[in-house]
């Protein structure tokens, strides 16, 4: 009996020791991941209009469709957005879901006044027949107000409208970015996608191309931040005045760096080794609708808008 008792005690001690070793290995693996799994990270890179473009009643940009996303592991989004004078937010563009094969789909989203920090946006998208293609095609995404009602347009066609309680942006300026919303890794392929002709509409309903703009590299509201010793995974390449690439494999541009002013490209915005502009493919892709998701007025996490 005593021998059996001693033998069982050894098994108990060995089990506890093995459990502690396994727990230590798990903690070590989590600690050495490139990005923390809690909370997810929403990386954003793009261009923001300079302070001269304020009190606007509309925003617009052209984005070249770049898809489907190769080996999709997460979602990516490309859009133009605008904070309003009452801190409401609205955006329009296209995104690619891994669950639908990485095909480009149009979307727009809005956040009523003072709700952005709560993560309660209303996402608008219909994933049956909403592809924006073929690859290499330019689409114009725009936002504009009619009184306090804001509308989203794609190639001049109305996609939807919503009452947001104000008719202009106040001191906020429009911006256009590429984003990896809610990712747990730094290795998601983001485009790169080409943007051009960022514009705003003034209080007299006249449209103007943005005459000055700065680079924006940052995170969405509610996103975690990379550790100080980790490099931001995405970059920006200025191709000319009001024409740029944003996404993977591009040179880092300092956040807030002046890219062009008064229609002239800043010398600091031109890289030492220029990157060739993306070619327009000669072969068209056939887009197949994948009726996996269908979102209409669905509330979701705050994964698109940035934190100002």
C-alpha cells in the first residue's frame, strides 16, 4: 500500500510539472507573436487633405480596383472618409473579404454624432452583384450633403443616404486610405492600390481638387498599437500631384509629411528609388458573386474610420 501511494504521488507531481511547462510554452508563444491578438489591429495608410480644405460639404477620390486579393487571409478596405462638424463620420469605397474569396465589393458606412468611439457604425453593403471590377478599373467614390442629409455615390450613382445632423465638416478635412481592418498579423497583403484626384466640395457646392495634402499613417479608432520596436507594415508612394499608391511593399512616409502644396510636388515626397506605377492588366477577370454575406444596416465593430 505504501509503495502504491508513493508511486501515485510521483505521477501527481509529474503531471503538475508537465502542466506548468506546457503553460509556460503557451505564454511564451503568445508573447513572441508579431502582433498582439487582443485587441485586433486596424492599420491605415493614405493621404489627408491639408487644413485649407475645411468646412467642406463633400469629398471624393478615384481608386483603381486592385483585386481579387491574392491568398486572402483577412479583409482589406480602400475608401474616402470625412468627419463632420458634430463628430459624425461617413465613408465610401470598396473592400475585400477573405470569406468571399477576396473579390472587391463596394460599401459605405456611417457613424452618427459622437458614436465613433463606441464602435457602433452602420455598415451598408449588398454582396450579391456589388463587385467593383474588373481589375485595373477606375471608380470614383464620393460623399456629399444636401442640408443635413449625406449621400454616398459610386461613379455618380447614388448608393445610399442618411441624416447626420449637420451639413459640413467644420474643421475636419477629407482623407483617403488603404486599411487592414481588425487584423491579428502584420502580414496581410494590402493592395497596393492607386488613388488619385482627392477632392472636396465647398459650401457653395463647387468641387475643388485638393491643392495640398499630407501623408497619413496610423490606426483606426479602438485599434491596438504595435510595440515601439516594431515597424509599421505598410507604406505610401507618391506618383505625382494628387496621385499615389498605398499598401504593402512601399516606402514609409512620415505621418503628417507634406506631399504636395499649391499644385507642386514636395521633393521630400519623391523617393530616392522610384517605384514603377502599377500597370493596367490586359486580361479581364470574370467576377463571380459569392452569396456568403449580405449586410444591410448591420451594426459592427469600429474597424474602418481612423482616430483623427
